[in-house]
């Protein structure tokens, strides 16, 4: 249940705290949607919202493509990359519903203060629908019990502050933000004057601190009116050293380390349909589950076996379950690892083959037929050729050793090349 709580997405806030408020099927959390078309349809309903104004209609499609890729990264537990995509999408299309995906991702990353500030931004957005407000407030209340709510007042007004090596942002008179319990450094500057103050916060504490500079003289920043002065009271959102913020805009970037390089969002190549729906085009690195058909060849020419089964992929790893049939019936359970995921995909694999066979022996001049089970181990190396997003072919050479075949015609050690075709979903 904690995974569902963490994935507070477009439609669901905290099902654990409110089990009666389970979302309908069409409002599943985005990270729980495995079907590409369902995910695209869910995001289309967000990005077609006419209440969100954009300066170019293509930004709606771009935001949708960024979110689709972000969800795939989240499902693969690539949290930093997922967050980079969600924030880029929000910068292009500032829907409060995207903030819920940002907040849930931050919670899974353990960045509770950043998640709480994101939920506060969601609640403060005038375009937020009332239907989820109660649930999100409950999430925020529980997070606030673990955090420090910090109010920073600046003197003189219109000074710039930085929290924990974050970007300097200009503050009218005060800024409210949530921080993790512990010690934090607040820097203030105005013109050529700078100062800093250390803050120590505790769980559940609301704390106020003054960041001030000498008032004799006016620095260059105050000598002219800024083109768009910030409001007197502001809410800090993703302004620490783990992010790059861009003034008073909706744009934020994830940094690989404190004050480090930006993590670039992944923008997939996508097709745009007349109804506004976006579908990413399959790429060589996109590997999904499918149906696998193989032909096993005895290297010494004693025969062949055909097999059919399923291939279940998770990133570079794939599990294979096969039913094998020749003059004997058998099965195979294996795991493979792809070294590369492009057009040519070399791989190594290991697994357990097994065959049921009849063994005839003579006991006291009487022929006795017994049904036996041969269990083996297989290691192999091979190559998969990517043809398109739904079909690939493969070939490998493996060595197999079988047990429980003493005194039978079944060969204990054998080289077995295989050829296969995979039809992917």
C-alpha cells in the first residue's frame, strides 16, 4: 500500500488513509498504467485542458510526450530521470495535475520536504480542482509532522536569498518553505552586500528567521525597479541546491548533485493524432514482453525440437518460459541479459531445461519401459536482431548438461544451437 501512497498521481491522493476514496479505473495513478494507449489517453485528458494557457499548441503535445517517457522511467525506478521529465513537462504545460506526479516521485525518492512544497504549490494553484483538495491536504498534514516550516523574512526588501546552495531568488519581504529537520544555511545578498544565517529546525516545528543586511546605502539591485517585482510573500518550491530554478517561472531542473550538472529530460520521438493523442514511436532500446518461438538443433545431428512460450522483459533482463516438443516433451525456464539494446543485441543466458522421456531396459529377460525426467542446466551466448518494435529474431549457441540420465540413451552433455523469433506487444 505504501507504493500506492507514494504514487499520488493525477487521480489518487492517499488511498491508505482514505480507503473508501479509491479512484475509478479511468483515474488510475499514471505509474500503475502499463498499457501505452491507456497512458496516452489519460495524459491527453490532462494536456487538452483549455484552462491551462500555452503560447503554442505544440507545447501540449510535447508535455504529453515528456510525461509518457517520465512514467516509463518511473516504472523502471529511474527516479531522477522521471523527475527531470515531469518538471520539464510542467514548465511547458503548468497543469496542477502534473504537480501530483512530481510530488509522488519526490516522496519515492525520500525528498519529503520537496514533496510537501510541491503539494503546497498544488493547493495554492487557482486551477486546482476541488475534488482532490481534501486528500492532498491530509497528505501535506502528515508530511508537515516530519518537517520544519521555515519563514524567512528579508531586510531590506527585494533582497535575494539562497537556501542550502540553491539558486538566489529575489524576495519581496518573506518566503515560506518546508525543509528537512536539521541545520540549514540561508544566504542573503543585495548589490555588493552579502550575509548568511544558520537555521536549526526540528520535526513539526514552525520557525521564523530574519535574513538581513546593513541598511546604510542602497545596493544596485534596489537602485532600479525590477521589471516584474516578486510578491511580498512567496512560497519556496524546489529552490535548494538539488535543483536549478529560473526566476519566478514554473521552470525547474534536476541536478545530478548539489550545484552539479542538469539532468536533461528525455524527449521521445512521437506521433501526434488528430484527437490530440500522442504515442511514442518504438525505439531500438524499447523492449517489451512478447511471445517467443524457437527451434533447438542437436549439434550432432540427432534431431530438432520446437518450442513456444513467453518472454517477459524488464529493461535489459528477460525471463523465458517455453514448452518444448520433439520426440520428447520438455520445458525451459531461463533468464537472459542483453549487453546492448540497439539494433544488434548481444546477450548471455542461463536456464534450466527439462525433458520427459521413455527408457526401455531389460530386467530378467523382460523389457521394462520407464518414464524418466531429465533435468539440466544451460549456459549460452547469442545475438538478437531488432527488426521493428514488435518483431526480432535471435540465435545462440548453448551448452547443456543433464542429470538423472545414467544408463539411458539420453545424452548427458550436448551443444545446442537455437534459432528464435520474438513477437512483442
